C-alpha cells in the first residue's frame, strides 16, 4: 500500500479525469468511493478527495457526501487536499468544503483544485503542478 490516496466520486467523468492525472503524478493509489471503505481510506497518510459540484454545494452529490461524512471527523493529523469540477457558478461549493476542512484537525493542502467542466489542457497542467506539490507535502 502506498502512503497517498486519491479517492473520488464523479457524475460526468470530469472529476475522474482530474483524479487520474493527480494519482499519476503523486504515485498514489486511486479509487472511486465504491471501491474503498471510509475505514480503509483512513489507512493513508495523505488523501486527495475529489467531488464535483452538483449545484452550489458538494453536499448535493449525495452518494459522495454520505460516504465522506463517515470519515470526516476521523481525519485528525492526515494531509488532505480537495479537488473537483463544476459546471456553473464560480466554485463557491469548494470554498464551503475548504471551510469545513478548516474546522478539522487536518493538515490542509493549499487552496482547492477546481476545473470548470472537463479539464482543459491548462487545467491538466495545473493538476500536474498541484500533484507534484502535494506529493512533497
């Protein structure tokens, strides 16, 4: 088992594309939430969580939110990053998620990584740079 995990949920495949690029550059294990339990997620030292916006909040992604809530308050001491795609708005849902994270005892990595719709070539460059920094975090 590696020390870094990229775990995500996707509705359209955009967040999945981000997750795959992030996992590749960080040399992380990669799972969609259906493939890993919240308990097994906690075995990793560094975790990048990915979820798309389904409106103005990630909580509308009910499947992800129910899974994530099972481990949110057990992340003490973990190094955590968050990422996802959105189709409208300005990504305020990620700001809300980052605010939630600030209430936890985690080592939160940078600002959230976001892509508007499918990741563009510029977005992919940003993902790879973000991942390289997260790898050495």
